[in-house]
DNA sequence: CTTGACTCCGTAGTTGGGTCCGGGGTTGAC
DNA sequence: GTCAACCCCGGACCCAACTACGGAGTCAAG
């Protein structure tokens, strides 16, 4: 399969394929007599694996590690699990942070409904005050 | 307070202060007769607010917007409120996205405890399978 | 008055993950 | 046999958010 067909099927830019090849995520495919890349059908699944892992928050370095693990034994499974648990915990921590920020922002917005002096904005004042209060 | 003192207190590089100034996040502080920047004490709190917001996933553009809610940006409290509400909703959406990623990853990790063939990794297979499932 | 730490400035480099450019070669349909 | 569509390649460029460089000025201590 040629470059653009693979790119289309996997939903990526053709340049991305060359980029992944440069990075070592994709091994160099065989070439046609004319010099065109000729990808095996399995490449589609590989690319989808990469994209899926990225959606889950893995960096390309981590994806590469995962791919490398794919050929190992039970040790590799443990390593993959550790990687996944790390990403999972990262995400959980990040969600907690964002939730806190969301809640404070929601609180700030709520101050808009408080009575206030004619020319002052309770929301703006509250943001200023909360900036002061940051440890 | 001079550049390095502010940088130390806020836990940033001195170059970062110049960078923020160029970006308009920090207004140009007054200068000493020798031409050195002389920051007001309030800058420490401002920088900490910026850093905290960044840790929570706000881009510097967003931080700038938040800060502009305070001084002179949109004059109307209603506009400020709309901006804050927009950020709040953005945040809620981002949390939902991350939660989805987190849950998928947690599900994947759970597959590690499933019985599996000797030399296969349920996690890696599961990522592959969920990649197949993308349209 | 010298030394060394600090500051100034413009500019360039870094990282991650691509994306685009432009000059050329290859294919396949008409 | 010619044309468009495709592909090749190295290298430049993009974004965000810094971080580093390096030559020159400032300042306080000794």
C-alpha cells in the first residue's frame, strides 16, 4: 500500500508517516522499483495503535517504549502495566487540579450575583483577592 | 525588588520575567537610575498566580485573558462575567476529556488481571483492539 | 580601582509533534 | 506522448513556553 493510502486509512498526514519513520516508530517499508514506499497491510493497525495511545495521553517516546515491549515476555507486560498506571495516575492528578480550578472559577462567577457597589465588579475583585491568597 | 530576587521568590528563571514582559503579561516595571528593573512587591503574587494557573493547564494566552479581566480590559462587569463563564465551561469540557482518557486507561490496566496466554500481554492487545475499534 | 556578581539587550536555540516547501522522478489514463 | 496526480527528499517552518548566549553596563566590597 502506498503512502497516501496508508495515511488516509490511518487518518494521518503523509508527512507524519515520514516523521514516524525518522523517529523510528515505523520501520522503513520495502520500496517499489520506482522507489515508492510499499507498506504492509499491518501498518494500518500499527498506526491506529499509535494514535490510540496518544489519545490516552502517551507521548511518542512512551509509545515507542510500548511498541518495543510488545515483543517481550511477561516482564514486558509488567513494564507496560507500570507505564499505563503511571499515565493513569498522572491523569487522575491533573483532573483533580482542574476540578479545583473549575470550582473556584464557578465560585467567582457566582459572586456576580452578589449585591455590589455601583462602580465595582465583585468578580474582578474576587480574582484579585484570590491571586493574593495563592501560596 | 530586582529581577533575580523576584525570580527567586516566584520560582522562575530571570529570563522568564523578560519573556513575560515581552508578551505583555507583566507590565514594564520602573527602572533604577542605572537602568535596572525595580519590581513592586505585588509582582510576586502575580507571578505565583500565573504559575499556578499554568500548572492547572491554562495557556499563557488564557492567563493573560484572566489578568485582563482585572485591569482595564473589558470595562463591563457583564463582559468579565461572560469571559469567566467561558473559561469555566472550557475547563469543564477539558475535565470531561481527561476523565474519558483516564477511564479508558483504567479499564486497560484492569485487563492486566485477566487470565491470559503465557506469552501475551492483555494490556497491549487491548490497546490494539481498541484501536481497531476506531471506525 | 579592580573584581566579581548582577543586570541589560537582542537574538538564537530547545522540545514535541508535526507540517510545509520546492525541485525533481514515477505512474497511469487518455 | 503528454498531463495530472502521486511520490521522493532534505530541510525549513510552526506552536508554546521557555532558556541560553554573549557582549556591554552597573554596583558594592575590598
